[in-house]
C-alpha cells in the first residue's frame, strides 16, 4: 500500500496527531496531544476529525495507520502515516501519558 508517510521528526509541533490504536493500547500510553479514534471505529466516527487540517495518523508500528490514511485520503481528508508508530515514539524517549504511573506502548 502506497500512502504518504513521514518520520516522527517530521511531525510539526502543532500537527493534528490521530492515534488509531485500540482502547487498551491508548490507555497504556499515548502522546499527550493525540486524538484517539480507534481504526475499528473510523468509518462511524471520521466526522469528528477536522477536514481542513492535515492529519498525522499513528498506530503501534505503522500498519493500521497506513490503512486508515488510505481510507481517509479516499474520503476527502489529507492524511499522512507516521512511520514506526508509537513503538518508535517510545524508543526515541518522547513523552507518553496513560492511565498508569508508568505509561508505555503495548
């Protein structure tokens, strides 16, 4: 699947980051500025996303987010996939928040 992709260091600070992982993954650890929209709910809830902004879509490693980006772009949005996903985010030591005192990526 050929979708527009960026590396984590190419995400602008004010970018709209959309995390498409499932609820348990989100609760374990996510980027504080991310909006949560599980890929399994994307078709029903995509209207919650701003159509006028470029979306940076992230999952654990890049597979689910690539499918979400392809779907969003076909639906009139401008979206890019974040290569390496939250696994790369954590590996780089970028900040995580979650439902526990030890946020982490699962």
